[in-house]
């Protein structure tokens, strides 16, 4: 029902606000109903597909014996270290490169635009086939890379997936390859939102190139960068596909991360409780990240 | 150094970076094509360039003539069905929720926003077994809707965020003006909100579709029969084969990769606009 | 201990959710359908053989079967998920069932006792098969049959004849004694490399993945005299110096060539299909394999099948005597909670009738060996000398000229954990890339094995 109060179009903010409040209050009944109607679908999804699974997952992982078994597993410590390295190196190198590349793609010219189109491919092409391709490409005996090395230098290339630290590095590189375009586009849009006038004003004061980046671009992108770091860390913590298809956790179970360890415990050791326990041990890292992210998003008006 | 020389150096540097980007991006994709166009025997034979390129594996995929590929088009259909359903549902639920939070400004909107973030507390792959149980309880075993609902659950929080941010750029005066004219919230939603949100809708729809198209773990756990599984799960079956016609696997992968590519390229303009509307204040 | 409170909460959610959704939960056709989850074969003929057997039974009894194939690494995952949630099929057959699923779940009383099925053909089975199907149930405290033996496999060796000849040798030059046999292939590699070939002599699977590596190590362990590591009463003998020494020798014999460059470095990552793939690509001269699938998959290529790929039995032991063949008996099982146990048992009883089993295994092109000596004796197919591969692997496994023994998992499910945790695979990696001595690696492994066995106290019967 339309409001019957005579509301002249809001001219001065001071006068509009009290009117708006009373207008809202008057309609609170039906507005609330509408509001409820609009959020009901998500509420249903949340209850049925978030609360219940999380509760069940926590219950599966609630047995203390699972944790004893978990910590006694010789590969657990290594897995934690791998996960930390994967996050620290993978996320940060990727985002830093994304930041730099976003500057590169600001350059004018048709060929930059075309390059961007090609650059997007890793993100747009489905993960499974590309990671399988990486796995084959890195095969020490017949993979593309070592074939090329043999053809050029008559020597066997490095055993990319057969030595633990090389395998971990390969996984990180494959991961960066896949997600770099996505974050580059995000940063690119962030840069494009910076008003040109700022750059022009800065140029007058002599801020070009590197100084321009340090004094104008970076401060304005800082919040976006932090939010992206948090978000990417959270998403990467749950990343299963990359490790599973590129290195398979090998060699000798030395490149597992928590996500793949959970699945391995659940299905290869046929112990789902231990699998859930493994992923629950990631919570002490996850929960602070999520809380921090919540704060950042609500206070600093960062737009993703 | 003179400005001309500096510019030339800058261009040369940019050119070098461009070439590096090209090689970096295309190498694994080239490998896919390389394997797909080789004959079976050559796949392991240490080649950098295909010795006898052939489109034979693509024919096998299109004609479903190999036993692992017997249901390929059906499975493509499944992937498409799931992808589109996920996209539409995510858009619907995400936009409705964001509308309620940002336009109707319901009292506990902040609670919903944070609750959505809770979904990220336990990442997707961690909830595999609980979801298996739950889908059985809901009677959705071996049903595409099991996968659809899982994907929607994990795509919607991001959708709500993007929509909420994007919505900040649409002046509230429009809503008020419509209210004065007697529009109900539903009409405002369809006539004003959605049309203005179009770029964000396209961006999130594409994002959700790609998310579903990339999915392996849940599709594998929740779907079992040949007629319901999606292409990634079917491709996974190749990996255990003794015969290893991996050229077929890669050809099927390339065919599988085309739809999201096409969709992305059609909608790419909306992607950056929709995903990152607004500035970086603060 | 799980509290009832938590269970109640979850149950309440589940109930509420189910009611709220009012989605129809599919009603099962009362008792007439049998749901079967079967392991996908390595080639189409295997799957077709199963489909045909099922169709024949459906026709004969008028029942319906819902048959789903899953591939070898996915099926266990699905079974575990099913067993956790209680929504199980009626019959499960997984290639690796005897390695982990059956021993563990039998121990936890999660399987249906199938003694009546096995008894229907008891006189037909060979001794190892009968031993393999019996497991200890820790809830009822007794041993019984929880797996229905269907077929078996054992390790033998596949060799490329042309490559051996290219190195200047004849197949008859290959030594018969254990150590010399494997050393021979290192020599072949040297000769081929001198000709410029980028090739490896030994195709050992040395990974912490799948089962080929586990198979290889354990067979070597038995060959060097460590077969008593677990005795049929379920007791572990890790402190037996004979066992320890056998383990050290086996570990050394497998890892030394890797370090010296006679095994492809990628072998540390080889899943079950990978040694096959390396073999087809002619990157290795020979590979131990547990079935004749490598040859059989190339059956259409007559030249390769008949003349170029050679299947060989295990060489004679280090002491010159025949080595006991470790035979893995593949079994189907019925999970508890299955909706149609009667129909499942009926199907299995029909399936294991020697005639039917013979047809099924024949249609699978002989990749698996019969567990019933009468099948081998009555059907000339199995020992047919005109096929160069089948009779070699079959005669190694029927127990006549070469002794056979079942795997240790049936004696004590703790060994299933040992395999799942890839304890021996990790030991290999410790020596190959971790710089450890075989002695130290074996001691660590035995320690871990002891810890696993401590979790499964099997009383002496």
C-alpha cells in the first residue's frame, strides 16, 4: 500500500530523514513480510545445506580417538607444513603477480586487449583437464617439458613430480597458473576505478612510474588487496583439485595438504571420522581469517 | 635517457612480458591439444610436436565410439543442466537475499551477511561425507539436484556479497520514487533492481556456471550411474584404464572446455564491471 | 564417547529437514531388486562379461538387478561413504576389497556372514581361497566367511622380447635364480643405452599408491623368507630375525636399482595403470604385474600378443627353490543393512557355480585366474598352450607345481591398515629419496606395523 503522507521529494537531507523513518515505520508490517519472503529461500538453503552438514561434520570429527590417530600419523606434520607453504607462497606470489599484471594490462592498445583474452583462458577452461595436462606435462620420462629439454640439451630434465620439494613447487605453479587471471581481472577493475584526475594531479607533482604506483595506486588498492588475500587464503585452504590431480599427494605422500589428507584418511584408510578430524584441525587458522574478513568487509567499504 | 628512448625500452619490455605471458598461459593448453591430436601409440613417445597429427580422437568423442565415451553427450547434457541450474538458482536466491538486505534493509541483514560468510568457514571439500549422508536423507541420491544444491550453497554467499556491493551504486531514491508511485517491493525488484543489476547478474551467473562446470569431488561422490554422472567424473574413469587412450581423454576434455569458454568470452565485458563495481575507498 | 544429545540433535535436524522438504524418498521395489556395485574392468570385455552374467540370472529367476560400475580407485571411496551412512547396496565387488574393505569391516561386524554361499561350493575352492575368505569378527568373536571368493591373481613378470634381443641376448639367456634374474635386466638396460635408447631395464612399481607396489614388495618379502611375518592365527612376528632380514633384503633389492638409475624415477609415483603405460611406451624392458592385463589388453595386436610380449612366472628363489606365490583372492561381499540379502545370496550362489564362473572369467579374456581347480582341469581354455600368456599365470596359481599362500589380511585385519598406510611404500621412499639405510627403514616400518597390530588383538583359537 502506498504511503498516504504527503512526501515532497527529498530536497534537504535533514528533512527527508525523519520523514523516511516514519514512512518506513508505518509500513513496517508489510515491509517486514516482504523482507522475510525475499530471504526465505536463502534461509532454507542455509538451514538445510549449511547448518546440518556442518553439524554432522563436527559430530563425525568429535571423537578424541580420531585426533590421537591423526597426530600419530607420520605424514600429518608434513601435511601441515605443506599446507602452510602452499598458502603462504601460493596466495601471496599469485596476488602480487596479479597486482603487477593488472598494471600491465592497463596499457592502451589492441594487442594488450587481445593478450588479456588469451590470458583469461586458464580460468575459463575447466580445472580437471588442465590439471591432468599439467600432470602429464611434468612427467619426468615422457612429459612435454622434459621432452623439450631432451631435444634441446640431450639431458634428462628435473624429476618434477618425483622429488618432494619439486613436486610441491609444481603444484604451487599449477595453482598460480589457474587462478592468476581471475585475481588479475579483479585488480584490474580496481585500478580502473581509480579516478584519472588523481593520476593527472600526481603527474603535475612529478609522480610517474614507480613513484606513482607507490603513492597513488597502492594506497588506494591496499584494502582491496587485503580482502583478496583473506578470501584467497580461505578458498585455497579448501582446494582439493590442484594437489589431487597434479601430484596426487606424491611422491610417497609427501605433498599432501589438509584438504587432500582428509579425503585420503576418509577413503583410503576407510576412516571418515579421522578424515573430518584432519580438516577440523584447519579451523584454528580458518576461523580467525573469516572473522577478520567479516570485519574488513563491513567496516572499510571495500568493494570486491 | 630521452623520452623516446625510454618509451621504446618500455615497449620492448612490455613486448617481452607479453611473450612470456603467452608462453606461460598456452603451454599446458598446448599440451592438451598435443595429446589430443596424437595417435594412441605416440602419446607416450616423448614428442614435443605431434608426429602424425590426426583428428581421430575427436571423431571418437563425437561418435561416442569408445566404450568409456559411450555416454559422453548424455554426460555433457548433465553438466550443462547442472551448470545452468546452479547459475539460475544462485542468481535468484542471491539477488533476492541481497535485495532484502540492501534495499529493504531488513533489521538483521548484517546477521545474514555474516551467516553467509560462515559457509566459508569449512571449505567445500571438507564437507564431502556429510553431504553424501544428507543427500541420501533428502532422497536425492544419484540425482543431479544433489550436486546443484551443493554448488548453490557455496556460490550464493559470494553472490550476495557482489550484489550487495553493486547495489550500493544504485541510488535509493529510485526505490523511494517507485514506492511513492505505489509499487510493491516485488515490482521494484523486477522493474528497477534487476535491470540495473544486470552486469552483476551476468558476472555472477557466469561465475556460478564455471564453478559448477569445474566441480569434480561432489559430482563423483553424489552421482553414480553412467546416465547421471557429469563429464569430469567420466573423464576420471579414464585415468584408471590399462589401455590408456589418453588422446581420447584430452579430446573429450577439449570438447568439455568449449562451452564455458564461449560463455565467458560472450560475457567478458560484464565480468570485470560486475565483479568489482565501485571503488576502493577506505 | 558420542553423547546421545548430539545424536539426537542431528537426528532431529535430519527428520525435520526431510519432513520440511517433503521430497519423496524413493521406495524400493519390495525385495525383488538386487543392487550390485561392481568394479569396472580394465577393458570392455570384462564389464560385458558381468553384464551378461547378470542378464542370465535375471532371465532365469525373474528378479531385477541394478548394476553399477565404478572404476578401481573410485569404488572404495563410494563404498566407505555408503558404509558410513548406512545406505548400502546389496552386493559389492571391488578389486581391492580383500585389501582393506573386507578385513576391516568384517572385524567391525559390518558385513553379512556368507558361509552358506561359500559352503555351496566348498569342495570346489582351492585351499588358499577358502583361507582368504575367512575373517575374524571382533564383535561376535569368531572367524567366519565374510567374502565370497570369485577369482585370484598373483605376481608374475611381463617382458619385451624384442628389447631383450636388441640387447644381444636370447630369451633363454635369462637366469632362473632370483637375484640374477633381476640383475639381468640392468645389463639389458646398459646395452640398450649404449645404442642411444632412452630406456630403463626394471619397471618396478615403488609408489605409495594403489596396490601394484604393495604387491611387489610383499612378494619379494616372501621370496626372501619373510612369509611368516603374520601367521594364520593372526599373530605378528615382527621381532623374528628371519623376517627382519628378509625385509631388509627385499627393500634393498628393490630400491638399489632405483638409486642407480635402472628404474624410471617416475616409478615413485606409479599408480596401478602406470607401469602398464610405461611398458606399452617401451620405456621399460620388463615389469612385474599382478595380472596378465598388460598382454590381454593388446589381444587384437596379434604380433605383440603372440610374439613380442612374454609372460614369465616368478623366477626361482634366492635359494634356487620355487617361491611361494602370494595369491590375492578377489571376493564379493554383502554389507550389513543391505535391503535384499536373500536376493544377493541367491545371485552369488548362482554366480559361483563352476560353469557360470568359468564363463564369466573366460569372457573377461582370462585376466583373472579361477579359484576352483576343477575349472582349470575341465576347461582346456586355461592351460591351452597355444596362448602364450594364460597358461603361464594360471599354472603359477593353481597350487600344483608352485606353492601358494593367501595374503595376510585375512589372518589379521591389521595388515590391511599396513597396506592402506603404505608403510612399506614409505620405507621404500625413505631409502630411495630419504637417504636412509634399508636397515633403519625396515626398523621404522616394523615399529609402525607393531603399532597397527596392537589395535587388533586377535585371540588364539
